[in-house]
């Protein structure tokens, strides 16, 4: 029988956040695949874990995944850890998980620390609906595309950023999204943890003076449904009623259904649309 891949969450700062289940699993595993073995050895030494390690990172994620799956198919138990937090979140572990599923290798996840969820719960912003963007793409064209998509996002957004890129990213977000509410979470669970609820405009003013320090999780307010609705109505009102009707009739709607939808789009009664078309 194939072994199991265990996704083991590790602390994002405070070592006491390591769960007993993860410690037990790391001791039981035949091998630990770690993003950076030099970093992870400190964690393993702290918990007196002596399981052999192998590196698994962005630059060997495919070829090493094939080797690890070979071991799993031979019945070995493999534990995957990242430098901090939950594997496969903004992490090459997602490639290994996908390849395991393709080979029918069992995968299980051991819950624990995760920076994006920790930041979300601290933000004071809506937690009912949210999306995780991680780090914005480095490629300028792809970055622009993502920012354009985020303009219309109504869910709370979570991003990561390094201190030396923080001001530039805040400027881009402000330029694309306008002055939204944002909570900047820094050094989560660590000694100098800070949570700063503010706005994009105020955050820019602050960090243009104060040097950013530590790793950041940015939790950003989504666009309200009221604002989205106002924009939608404005886009329809830019059309004549005849153009609006033609839009739906061109999609195969009959005239009565098109008239009903046009009235709904514009927030008016169907009689008003009928009267306009007959005048």
C-alpha cells in the first residue's frame, strides 16, 4: 500500500503554536520534505525531532515531487513542511499534492498556523466572504491584470508583502482601488506583532515616513454591493433604452423578457421602458 503525504503546519512565529499532532507526525514520518532544511533544522531540534530531511522548494518542485511520490508508492510516510505556516498556501506544496492525487496517493492535512487566516481574524473587516491573493505577481502585465480584477472584488482580500515592497504595493492598490479600509498585520504571533486598522491613504502617509519592518499580511476591504450596483446602473444609463434592448435581444431574448430585464437593470418600472420605446 502507498504511504501518506502529511501536510504539517508549522508556527509562523511563536513556537508554542506547534500542535502535538504535528510533532508526533514529524517523528513518525520516514522523511520530512522541507522548503529550507537550514531553517527547518532549528524547528526540529527544538522539538527533539530526528527524522531525515530533504529539500522541496520552488526550484525543484516537479523533479523532487516525482522522487517523493516514488517513495510514497513504496509505502514510505512523507511529511511536508514549509518555512512557516500551512504547506501549499503560496507554496510549491500545491504541486506535490496535485501529483499525489494523480497517482492515487493519500494526502491529509494537519491544521495549524496560517498567516492569512490569522490576519483575517484580526482585521476587523468582514470575514464571511474573503479571497486570498498572496503576493502580487512580479510580472508587470500580470500584476496589472490582477489589480484590475481586484477593483470589482466585493469580498475581503488578503495579500502578503515584504517590507521593502510595501510602499510601492500600497501605492498601486490605492491607485487601482481608491481609498479602501485596510488592516496591516505585521510579524504575526511574534514579539513585535502589530495590527493597524486604517485606510490605504492613511497607510501611505504613515509608511512614507516610517520605514516598514517585518513581513506583512494586508487585509483589504472589498467593494460594497451598493457601490457595485451604482456602477452597474451608471453603465446601463450610458446606453439609450433602444441600445439596451438591442443588447438583450441580440442574446436571443424575446422582446417582453428583454424589456423586463432592461427595467430591472435601470431600477425602473417596465411601464416606463415601454412608454419610452413607444414614444
